[in-house]
């Protein structure tokens, strides 16, 4: 039997990755009861039904139309489902449910789009001089976009009422105490931010390029993320009532929204509970606390400390005492289940420090997985930034001073995003995501 050509091997690999990503998003929609498909569980985002059409519209618009120059499948739906939203002016989307097409029409569009994209992949010249096709570039864009939204859709469904989604087995929450807090001293060194060849990753988004080497003075960092138990101390000390801990916009936010605890928490009489994907549970004290950037910053101020910068996170996660930089916190081995809580392994976070095989060279835990980590760094381009011409607004639309950078990964983050260069971002008052934090001393 003759071996497959390199071109064919790549084609088969891309097809398998694309189908696996489709299976992930399809399974998420199966969690939604039919009567809830047009619900909007997060006020700032589109209704769930949008995402049922968005993945296929994105794939077709990028691959069929841009890379291959083909005629539209259904132009009205190509436009309607093209892009999500991230309102920054306080105005929330308010279109009625019937503003979207019937689900039957969307599913027909989905089927047609997938068939057309698959046909494009089957006949694509993956050694083409066209940069959108060479090495399957645009297919990797589609795969990463879908995997990214597999996490987006997960946290949206997290806030869907329990009776509006199908149930799944819920493991008993681990209520055991975690390891005692400790700080790790990180000596001065350099951090390489951005995409470099040593990562051996097949793809990076536009904001990852033009790598920068940054000198990082010595600092100390928490070995573990701030836990629910530690954040409870902040609350009991009056953290949400202390004006001095909050900037003006964040103080207005918590006062106007009457925020007095993390969104993932719920009152259970005199005790606290936590909202998981499928059930409410007693508060697991050793889980990392999930909060907005504003809440993380207030806690850090209360503790007399600060959030790490992007460069500090990189130094702690990928640096070594001898100056080399690793691909992952643990070294160069590919991500595996023993290294951390990521790649859709489970719905919930784990007790901090549960994956010592994933610790960094400095002995810092959970730097990828178990929750995205807020930094104090505003999401901005690296010097020399060039937007992707086929998706000019992917990053550039958010270089507005209103978004903060996150590093790491959550339990619902695909392994491909664990690359050192990947950069995530959200607004400071957005509390719906699987985001935690740790503090530093400068």
C-alpha cells in the first residue's frame, strides 16, 4: 500500500480536526431544550440561536467566499450570522426571538455550508501560492474559531436556567481544603511575548505576531490562584463596600448592579453555594474563584498587591531560573490530561494545585487550565502589528483601552490555545466567563 502524500496527509488531518470541532459544538446544542434555542442567557451576547448559524456562516465566508471566491450559499444568512457582538457603550441587544430565522431553516443552511466547506477542503491545493490556502491556513482559522466558540457557547449555556437545558451527571463537589497559600520569588529575566518558531504551532492569530522580548524585574507571585475561601475573606472584610478599592467606573458598576459577591456564587441561607453547569452545589472552598477583572483588581488592592502584567505571567509560566523559555509551563511535551484541567476534560474547575505535573519551572501551579487568568495589561497590539487582511477586525476592533488581557486556559479551552503566544481579552466588568486570578508583589 502506498503512503499518502504530504498534501493528502494534511488534508486528512484537517478534515479530522474540523469534524471533531463540529462534534464539540453540536454536542453543546444538544444540551439546549428545543423551547430554549432563542433564549439569551447572557444579556450582552446574541441569543443561542445565533450560534447555531454563526459557525457555518463564518466557515463559509472565510473559506468559500474569501479563499475560493465562490458565490454565496444564502447571502442573507451569510451576513446575518457573520459576526458576534461585544457592546461597550452600555446598550444591550434587544431584538425579539422571531428576528431570527426558524431553526429548520438554519439547520438546512448549516448542512449546505458544511457540505460546501468539505468540498473546498477536498479539492484545495494545500501547497498553493495563495497564502489563504497554503498549509490549509484558512481551514485552521475555521477550526480555531469553532474551538474558541465551543468555550463561548459553554459559558453562555452555563447561565441558561437549569430547566431550559438537559441535565447531565454532576459529580459531588470537592469541599476539601486546598494547599496553604504560598508565594514564589521569581528572579529578574526576560519574557518573549508573541508567536515564535520554537512553538512549532501550525497557527496563530494576528495579535500574536511581531514577538517582543521584554525585560522583567524580580517579583513574587502566588503559587496558586486565589480560591473561593480567600475571596470570601475579602467579602467578609467589606471589600464590596470599600470605595477605595474600586476605580470610578467599577464602583458605579457594582453599585448600579447591586453586586455583592461573585456572579458564580449563590446564597444558601447562612452559607454560600456555587452555580455549576448542571446544578447548584455547596461552595468548594479550594476551587479558584471566578470573577470579573474589576473584582480581581479590588481584591488585589485590598491585599496590598496587584495583578500580574502579561510579561510577568510569561516569566512565571514559561521562564526558567537559567534563562531558557519553555513552550509550556512543564516543558516541551504536548498537553496531556495529567498536566492540567483543560481541553474539555470536565465542566468544573478542580481544587488548586491538583496537577503538579503541569507546574512551571518555578513551581507555580495551574498556569494553563482551571481558569483564564486576568492580568493588569490592557489588550493592545505589539509594535509592528498587522491585521489579518481577511479578518481585519478580529483584534483591531478591541484595541480600544476597554479590554484586559487574559492568559492561561479554562476547563473548557481546547489544547491548541495552550500555546505560549495565545492572548485572550474581555471587558473589565464581564463576569460571565471562567476567569480567575492570582496576585504579585513587585
